[in-house]
């Protein structure tokens, strides 16, 4: 073991973060509605991070939709890939992920749409190594075991770190692990490096023998996205727009109240509030429609994944970009 028994508390915290992340959406019936109508239920997939968690904690959507008799169901996931699997299955209607999950999902045939994005400067995601590992530069990752969640934003970060180090993707040993499993592997010393996002990143960089080798800010910052099923966004464009509006409200509030945000996130995740405050203070707030530059950045990531064979074929990101005006027109033609 590379780390002391004091780290057991961190392991318990990571396990708590993962609890409830099992895919339970099979228990939630799919939405059934006529074109242009209001749904009876909006099902939102969330992780224990980000503005959706703040939205859930403040109950803003429930208040907004109550007048129309719409209920809100929240379904928790440990990472973006299983959330988008649920979106594809029709078990959730709306969700939030990092940059890579929608690319993998689009390549797999998921009929999703990007409805908004949050900019990310890359401070809340990075690569951790052991201080005594002899890994001092990204080039030192050659032949090392690097863990991350396949299809997650950490997958994209890992690609960037490897190439920044002047290495090919096949010159490192990649292990696909969910955060809880990767945390245990990192503490036991069975992996050399771990690419991970906040709050795990903020939590585990505190370990006595952990070292931050690099962050996304050192390579190329990316974005996070709000996504919906295409059929849901087409049928209910006003509902999607209302969700985005409430996200914008809570994001502005969060930017002005970092301590309160840290408290809410700590209550939900079980992570110490001081750790959540670190994550909050380096988090980027804001919700906006996708711009041409954002689509171009996302397309560059997709093209890299295709080049490396990480997805089965190239994808065209722009065909999955949703606009309220276009969706409203489509809904009108379906009436």
C-alpha cells in the first residue's frame, strides 16, 4: 500500500459518491405525449456534481412545473456514459455530461441533441500520480497504467495528456474504471496514474503521496453539455427551454454563493465541505446556447476519437445541435 490507513475515510467517501449510481431507470416509465403537448413527467439524469444538483436541491423545477401538473423525477448516475445509455433507452429525458460522452453516444446511434453548454477552463479535471512514482512529466507516462472512465470527459483528457507528452495512445496501458474502482486502485498502487474530475480530483489530490501531474488547463480546456433525447426536445421545446432557464438562474446564484454551493454539494455527495469548496471555486458557471466555436471544439474531439479508433466511425456533431426555434417549428408540423 502506498497510502496510510487514514485514507480509508476517503475510500468510504468515494463509495458513498457511487451509491445510488446503479442504473435504476428501468423502473421509470417512458414519457408518452402527443406532439406539442406538455408532458406529465420530466425525468432528469444527474450526477453529484454541477448545476443540475443545485437545481435539484433548490426545487426550482418542481415549483415552475407544478402549475402545469408536471412532476420532476431525478435519476442519479456515477458518470456520463451510463446516463446517456439511459437517455438512449428512453428512461431519462434530460441530462448533463462532459465533452466525451455525447460523442461516444452519437457514434453508438443515440438520438440525442445538445441543448446548451457550460464552458470549462479545465481546472477541475486532471491527472494524479504518486509522488514516489518517478513520473515527473507527461512523457514519463510511457508504458504506465493509466485509469479513467471510458467514454467520459476523463477519456478525452487522457488522450490530450498522452499526446501532450509526445506519446501515442497505444504507448500507455489504459484501464477503464469507474471513479470508485479507480480510487481504490490508485490508493493500492495498482495503477500509476488516474485521470479524474472534481470532486474526486479535489478529494484525492489531498492524499499524502498524491501529486497533480497536469490539469486540462495545461492541454486544451473543453466544455460540459446539457443534452436531451431528440424526440423529447422536438415534442416539448418549451419545456426544454424552461429547464435551461432555471439552470441559468441557479448558475448565476451559484457563482455568487460559493460557500452555499459547497454546502449543498457536500450534503449530496458526502464529501467534506472544504473539498467541495475547492471544487466550487475552480468550477465554471454559466449556461448558454452552443456557438460555432463550441461545436468546432467538440468536432475536433470527435475527429480525434475516430482517428484513434475509440469510436467505430466518424460523427458529425453539428447535426445533433438543437435550437428552440427549429424544434418549435418541427413540433408544429407534427400536430
